[in-house]
C-alpha cells in the first residue's frame, strides 16, 4: 500500500494525517515516532479527528485503543 497524501494539522504531537475512504485506512505522522496506519477507521471518525479540540488527545483516546495499526517503515 502506497503512502497517501496527508494534510498538516495543528498539534504538538502529530505532524500530518491522511485518509483513504475506500479502504478505511488512516495514516498519522507523529512528530518523533514516525508514520503509522490505522485500519478499519470509519470516515465519520476521520472527520471528528480533524475537528477535535485536541487532535493528539483524540488519537490517544479514540484511535489508538480501538483500531489495529502498523508502523510504516521508510524505504
């Protein structure tokens, strides 16, 4: 799976996020720990992420403990 386009976000912990609605894959680029993919994420959850008061807090409570993920290894 190729990396998708991500948008920069205003967060102290997260650099950018991207979403592939056809497969429900959310990519999150963390400042300091790299790029991760989260699987089976509904589009509504992605939308809520973008409008969250704290994007990092949303990821920690609503994404990380719920959706399976993998770290994307740089080539």
